[in-house]
């Protein structure tokens, strides 16, 4: 999975926060504190589209851009990639679980129990 640069992350954070797609100009306006030129926004969107993070609706003028997946899906993919690189997945998972809060542990237990129940039924 391609790493995102700082500006790419900022663009993705804006796209992930929207319920609908945005034009490059609207995205530039939402990132006004960065003082970006419209051409810069277009360049970043083109790169993100090539990396598979962004989809462009070419039927509309100006084009409308949206994220190809949710932020949660993206982070989940990153976690999977990191686990794939681990020499000992179980050791990494055990270490990670040792760092999460009790409320997150309870949540994870519920998700795992539900998954086990579905597996037993199927």
C-alpha cells in the first residue's frame, strides 16, 4: 500500500469527512489555511487517483472527487499490511492487545465472540 504524504493525508482527511464528493476548487477552499493553488490540488488528486485512494466522476463538470474507501477501511488495510510484515503475527497481536484500553478490549471480545458464533453456525 502506498504511503501518503502530508498533503495527500490532508486531502484524504477532507474527502473522508464529506458525505458527498467535492470539486478540486471546493477542496482547495476547505484547505484554505494551506494556501494551495488549484493546480496543486489537481496534481494531488491525480496522484491519489493513480494510487487508488480517490475516484473521479468524469461525467460531471467540473469533475467531482471522492474517496474510494472509508478512513476505517484504509486504516484496517494498513494494520493488515503491518501484520503481514511481522515475523510473528501472534506476538504482535498479543503486544498490541496489551496496549489497548479495557473498553476496547471488551469491544474486541464482543466482535470476536460474534465472529466465532457465525463460524460455528455456518
